[in-house]
């Protein structure tokens, strides 16, 4: 059985009080027994989050990382630094990084390797734009993004990767892929992985992102190939995020 994962990407949002409120709420929350929960706060809040989340089941994630271990790279953060703060997950290839900061498939691959090298779990984000979907290129785009990374990894490395499918047109827009649309893409990703290893494909955790919220989470999470969610705006509201986590049961 695949362990469900609900991950909250705060992006460039948050405050010390928000971190504390999540710590208080999740210290008392009743969650499904096999659920993993992760929060990806901005870098300045990692130490506060480690402290506030210590008595909860929330694990820490980073929104990005530099592929190098150290050096003259002002403003950048390495995987080794993140590990010192207890970070266990790292997003790589989020659409906002690809679009706003021009991260290429090759740079995404380098960041994923950097996460693996310091024993972090990389969450590989993939997804198509509205134009690509309307042109019928969803499967082509998504599997290209997946394949550029996964086809080049060793089997043991592939087994450590989580993949998040986020249709770019649904991120922050309030629009959501229907459960059937999301399932279709997830099934294609899993089938692609089966070309390497059927056992790997069966165990691969696939998350849906793109305006998942407390109202639609249960229906999305009921799909056979959706193992959790990468939650954006709703992850900034403790009650909503907690409800999504409880839906994963």
C-alpha cells in the first residue's frame, strides 16, 4: 500500500504566527494513521517551524534548493543547509520556478539529484499549460517532464521520488481538473513508470496539485492513482488544510 502524503506549499506567504497556529492545531489533531503531512514554508520560517511542529506529525519541506553544495551564489540555499534544519522534502520543478525563474528540465534534474544526495525526498512537479491542454498535448508534455528525470535515475533513486501533477492552468485560479481528468494523467504517469519496473510503478506516490481544497479533496483523493495532494492556497488556512488531511483517510 502507498502511504498518502498531503503537502502544503506556502509559497512566498506566511508568518511566525501562522507557523505557531499550525503547530497548535496539529498537536491536537486526529489524523489518519498512515498519513504523512508536510509543510513547505519560506526559508526564514524553517527554524520556527521545526520548533513548533516538533510535537506534531508535520514534516518540513523546502520550496527549492540550489544543486551545488556551497559557493559564491548569493541568495541561494543548498540541500546540506536545509538538512541542518530537519528538512525532509524538497519541491523541484514547480511550475512557478519553471516559468518565473526559467528553470529548465535539466536544472530540475540537477536539483532533484541534489535533494537525493542529502537524503531528502524530492517532490517532482510536472504539468501542462492551458494552451498545451487545449492543443491536446497534456500527455506529451507531462511525460516529457517526468521522463527527463526518471529515465536517467538508478532504480533505487526512482523509488525515492514523489511526483506531483499540477496542471498549470489550475494553480491559484480556482479552476480544478475534474477527478477524471486528474486520474487520466496520473494513470499515464504510473503506466510510464511501469516501463521501467512494475513494482516501482505500483509503489510510486503521485500527488495532485492545482486548487485542491477542503471541498474537492475527498473526491480527488478517492481516485485510484492519486495518493495525496500538493496544496497551495488552502494550506495557508489551518482548518482547511486539516480538513484536507482528514479527507485522506
